[in-house]
C-alpha cells in the first residue's frame, strides 16, 4: 500500500483576475477548487495513474470539512485526526502577466492532536508499505516531526519518500529516509553554498547519501533531474511540453516515480516515469491533476533514450 502524509492540508482555489492590481477591488472567477496539500496532491496524481492510496492528514472546522468532502468526491481515501482549529485556504491568482500564490499559515496544532496523529500513523503503516511524506507541517508540530514519523515507519518495516525543506528536512535526514526528493534551492539550503552546477549537484547528492539515504533526487522545474544512489549518478531530462501550470508538478513527479518503484522498475525508469508525470501535470490546471494517457504517450515517445 502507498500512504501519503499531509500535515498542513488546504482548500486550494485557483482564481482568474483580469488586470490584477493591489490596493483596489478585483473581481475573480474561480477556475478550480480542490483538496490541497502536497501529500494529497500526490494521492490525486497516483489515483489518476490507476493507484489508490491512503492519505493521512489533519482536518478542522469548515475548511476541514470541505477538504474531506472534495477528496471524497475525487475518490481519495482520507484518514485524519480532527483538530480544534480551522484548516487553511490557499489561493493561486492567475492574471495576464503573472501567477501569484497566497498560502495561509494554517492552524496551530495541540499536543494531544499531535499524539493522536502519531497513533493514527502507527496504526496505519505496516510492513512493505511505501510512505510518502510531503510538504510542511502546521504550527505546533516540532521540527522533529518528520524525523519521528520516519523512525516509526522504519520500525514498521516500511519505505519512506520524503519531500520537505528547511530545518525539518535537515533533522529528518538523520533518520535515513529511503528516498529524498528536493529542489535546487533546498539543496543549496542544506549545503549552504551558492547555486551549484550540475556536477556540484551530483556531488552534493552523493554526500547526502552518506548519511544513510538510499536515493537522493533534485528536481528543477523543466530542467534536468539529478539523482544519486549507491555511487551511481543519474540525469534525466523532462519531456518538453506546452505548460499551463506550475502548481504541484513536483508532487506529480513523486507520484509517477513512487508508482514505478512499487512496480519493480529500475531507478532510471522510475525517474523517467516521474519526469513524464510531472510534465503531464504541467499541462493541467491545478496541483496533482494529470492525464494517464498523456503520461503514457510521453513515456512512449522517450523510449529507452534520454529526452
């Protein structure tokens, strides 16, 4: 079973505002409204690829009910801890010249709610599962939360893919997740160095692997994807497509990559599957939305050669 974890879910809205301006009233058209949060986005992409998941999260208030109901309408299976405060709402504003993202901070989680979530996690995760932990955690969770969840998963003999940033990422690395998926900026934050060249990216990933990580991956939008594992280095170019959306493409990459791993594909083929899923997602409006037939077409065009 694939299990995703989202510790700060949201009602995500995509708005179109013609001639968007600050300091005045703007009239908006809602283009899309859906259950959001990086782990939920991964579950959505996996659902589109034909794989059902269990998504673990926290929900509260009216926004939490909306997230639950919208996820149910999509056929996503959510297991959650009910929290006292209201879940957040996040906006993406599309205008003629730009895309603006406004993310609410979200609720503050109480100690008892954190304990309840850890109990839910332990009850759900079992041997042989793949656990995908994505995004940030709501206020109240300590910077050790992902470290703690990785240890619980390892105790339950499951595999962890981690996609987060900042101090929680640095702490989580010491728990040796099986796979980490970060972007170029997050690699810079870990290494404390200026924007690295491709060679320095691969060197940095190899150093991360020495902490006990089996496979480390860096994505960089529509540019090359780099990875390192057990002394082997990989570089895969995403397919070129006409993109309309940058939201959640990394989550779709994670979905495509994870599904391929569970099906026994090689690391390189899994990276290619992830790249094609991410590119297909960029052609849809919203995070984690993709067309499986389009993913298959992109993979077929690539064949067994680098794009």
